[in-house]
C-alpha cells in the first residue's frame, strides 16, 4: 500500500488526470492539480476531486509533491518538466499517461535532475469524450497499466507504480520496455485507429446509415478521434506505425489477389487462420 | 397480418432458417422444414421448432407450401430450386436469406416456373455460431430486413415480405435494388470482414493478448468467420468487393503518405472527416 503521507500532483487535469485524482482521493490520498484551464481547476475543487489546485505552474504546489503525474499532451510534457524541475522536491517521482514512450522517456531522463526519477507508464484507458467533467476512476477497472522502465529506473520506482496500479484497481499491470510498448501500441491501437478512420473516409457513406449493422459500428467506433492528440501520438511513433500500415496493406492486397484469382483454398486458409488467432483474444 | 392458413417451408434449417421457423411458429403459423442433416430435423421436431420435417426433398412437403424460404448456402440455392420447382404449389412465393443478391436473383427468376414468384430478401442478422440449436428469433429485433425486388416482382409479393418482416419483429425493413444491395453490403459488411481478417493475419500477435483493449477486440470480432460461407459470398460479389478493397487501400495509403511526410494538417483533416462521418452512424 502507498504511504498516505505521500502528496500527489496532477499536471493537466483532463479525463485521465481527473480520473486518477478521483481514484487517489477515494483511497485517502492528498491530491493537487495544475491545469492552464482555470475552469477545470475550479470544477475539480468544487466537486472535491482535488484538495488544491492552480491554473499556473505554482512553485509552492509543485515543491510539495512527492509524486507528479503528467496528464499533458505528448508534445508538452518534456518542456513542462524542463521548465519546472527547479521546483521539484528532492526525490520526487514523476510519471505520465502518454500513449507513446520512446520519444518522451529518454529525453526526460536525459534532462531530469539527478535527485529525481522519471518512470514512464501508460494507462490503456479512455473514453470518446475528454475533460475533467467526464472523469471517472471506473475506466481503469477493465484496463491495463503498462509500466515502461529503462536502465535508469530503480526497482523502488517500479514497485511504487505497481502498488499505484493496484490501488487504482487496474485489471492488469504489466512491464514492458519503451521499445516493446511502442511496437505493441503501433499494432494494437494506432493501426486499428488508422483502419477505422480510413474505412470511414474511403466512402461517402452517409446514405448507408439505415442499413448499418453492429459489425460496422463496432469497427468504426474509434473513427471518432481527437485530431490534435492522435496526430501527435502518430508522429511520435511514426516509423513503427508506417511499418504496421505497410504490413497490413500487404496482407489485404494479398487477400485481394486471391479473391481476383478466385483462389478458393487460399481464401479459406486466410479465414481459418484469422478465426484461430482471434479466438485466442476472446476474454 | 399474414393469413394463418399459409403454410411455410424452410429449406436448410440452420441458424437463420431455424430462427425464422421459431418466430413464425410463435405467431401461430404452420412451419415445415427440409434439411439434409437429419439430426437438425429431429432436433427441431423434438423442440417444437417445426411442425413437420424431412431430410430429403420430400415432394409432399414441398407441394403443400405457400411460402418457401431458402436458408441454403449461396451456391446451392439455384440448383435446389431448379431441381424441385416441379413440386412447387401453384402461386408459391419463394424467398431466401442470402447475403448477395445479383448473382442469385436473376438466375432464379430466369428459370422459375411462370406460375410461381421468387423475391429476394436478406435478413441482416446472425451470430458467431451456426446450426439450428442456436436458433433464436430475437436476433431479428435489432436487425434490418432488406427486400430486393426486380421488375419481375409483384407489389403483392413486396407487401407480403413487408408484413413478414413486421411479424418477425425486424427493427427496420427496407427495399433496395439487387445492385444497390450488393454495393452496400460490399462496403458495410464484406469490406469490414476483409479488414478484420487481414488485421488478424498481418501480425503473429498471440503474444500481445495481455495488452489488448476493447478497440482491438471490437474491430476484430468478425475475424472469426465461417470460411465456407464467406468464400462463396465474396466470390459472388467479387467485382464490387475488389473495388471496395481498392478504394480502402488507396485511402489508407494516402494516410500513410501524410504520416511519412509529417503533414500535420492533412492528418488532422482526415480525423475531422472520419469523426464527422462516424457521428452520423451513432444510434
């Protein structure tokens, strides 16, 4: 269990940051937050989601924090830490929620003060909406927390994040290198989003609404997408994602060739393989 | 309401045929069935799903039917009607459940006796399992029934199928030409299945199971697929489906180009368009 005296600070109080704050408060922790949107801070204070808050990088709030969790956009986090680490408490532990790892972790660990520690983590949770007003710690219940340590991290920091994941009631907590994380996320998450977006965009399909079944709805749900966040995430994992798209396009083109050639056995083999593989993913 | 004296005959008593039989019996109709699998007929008789049944094309059963519904595989239906129409009752109405229309309807209407009528229809319902033991008329509750008349069909036949759809409690009943049906199904259903299958096959992904979230599961659910049925369906709609795959691959390659070129605005435009289009499909 995490020591109740540890003070948490959330930077960027959106859906994930807000959900973390609520979950931590529920477990008896002291939580403060900084967000440039003053309305988010006021809302969170009013609803009791946080104990203290500020709309600027308040040195006083920052210096009290034992654990700092960045809920900032991927491109913003490195700059924020660089500018504000002067206020960090000695031995502060910093983590994040970012969906890509390599392009962030190594930069931060390079620039961070020697007496503080940054360890990457990625809560694979979310909703189709954003903002602290939609915060809800139950989004973690079915989700994975992925911890992505490097050789610079201590076992104590890994253990702490593990305990953190248990207190937040994540369904599963696992440890991956930043590289393996980005490869996995490129296939399981980023490629699937590219596919859903491209399927919606491939056809001016609004007239097809009344014929639509659940398969199509399930497959395209994630085509509703935050264009600012995902553009950053994709560019920060560009090489991996380009390779994943290429492998997928090769595979679908191979299927098209078999269909054009009326290669019945070849098509059946594809279906048998996908059925077998997909069964393995059943819950 | 459909006249209770009309006798229904289901040819091919699988999941859909069985669900039709159960729904019709529930509404007080007399339903018989023919299926080459004797176990399916015995099961259905035992469970009261049908009133009469046979494992061969029994001329007596066929000649009593006012309405014949084929639940046969796409490649089998034309031959079955050709061989057995000699037993059809005068003025019998025949329909089907096939997921492709053009390649079947025109052949049947060409060869069918002048005193009978075939009108195509497609219940867009199903499960991941097959067989009469999984039959369940509630699969029609959220589903579309698409009626696909040609110039050879009478208004009376269209009206009858409309009433039939209402009695079976379909969520929505609509009328499309066979050509429009096949184009719609090529995009909304067949292309989505090709995508799910290709995504599963693009990566030897079994080691990724523990990191998998709901988006990936939703997108790949239909990668579990009956290889015999879908190979037939795809080949019977080959030209449409090849065009849909090509359009989709062009779109995803265009996205890849924008990603490689780090074209931030171009990527955002894609996301904004897909979000707008997908919102229209929300229930």
